[in-house]
C-alpha cells in the first residue's frame, strides 16, 4: 500500500511518501496483455532484445519470427511489467509557453500601438503529451493508486502528522481549466518578454521490473530486467508573463516584435 501523502502548495523542497515495512512505497498493478495490447508487449520485448542480444542473421524478421503461433501467444501473455514506487517528489517546473520576444520599436511607436506577447494555443497539452500506450497506462495506475490512498490512510494519518484534512480533496491531476489563454504580456521598449507555464506536479521514481517468459526463447528464464525510471504527472499550472532574461529567453535569441 502507498503510505500517506504530505501535500502543500507551500512546499519548495521535495516531499516523500513514508515507505511500508518492505522499504518501498507501493507496488503498482502489473502491466501485461490485459492492460496493453499484445503488440505493445511485443515492442517492449523487442526493445529488450535489441539492447541485450545480437541479431539472428537467419531470421531477418527478428527473434519472434521462428516461434510457433501457440508459443508466441504464451510469450506475450505470460510476460509482464511490474513497477515499484521508490520515491515521490512534489516539484515546480517552468516551461516556455510563447516565443521569446524583444520590443525594438521606438518609444513613440510603442505608445501608438502596444506590443504584446500571447501564449501558444493549448501549450499545456503539448508539454504533457504521452503518446506511448505503456506510459499512458502507467500514469493511470499511479493516479488511481494515489486517489485510492488519499481516500484511505491519509485521513487516519492526518491526526498524527498534522496534515490538513482537506488535502485529500484539493489535490487533482491535470487541473488546467483556469489557464488564461487570453493573457497578453505588454513589452516595453527594448525589453524582452516571454509567457511561461509554471506547473506543479508529482515526480514519481520507480523500479521497473520486466518479467520475460521462457517461452519467448530469449535465452532467459523469467528474467527480472530491472531499471530505474521516472515520470512526472502534472497537477496544475498557471500562465504568467516573465520580463527579462531566463533559461528559455535571452536577448540574442529573441524575436523582434
């Protein structure tokens, strides 16, 4: 089970979940052919094979080609991915949400016609897009686990930790309904300006275990291919005007407006 969440918008340093007795933060539901297509599982197997095995010259179609139909089926349905949450951090990140612009008009021209910078349409969707079905399913599992835990042990632990009881009600993911896409940032003479998306989110660090079934014929027997991966899930964001130099906006690279 996931342990309680400490959640506060005032936190500037990462927060952690309390580990359970096994020293981990929670095992997410397995990802297999029931939650992903068999093709997606095959892609994961093929990716592992490409990294760890030399190609078979006698089978130009790949390692999967020589397997019979029933064996192929067993390979795909018995292989699975497990993810163990090791750490969760609350993070704040800024993204460029418009061009970096500089106003090179003379002051009198700027008075007659003000210069403004506006955000790219739906920039939050582009920034947070996950097109890989595996990442989409993994994110769904994490969000569901957090929600389930918020309804459970967070309520009980709040009496001990001092966490406000309304935390479980206020934390939602992908809360972008109030983004102001009508924002217009006025640029004064020879200033540089850029719209930024300031976003808060959960950074989830996980141990990824890939159980490869022996029917796959990859020379392994229920191998645990272990690696550490991380994923950031957005909570909410705000579009703001940023005047002056930043990591994504420098005068030398600015577009004249």
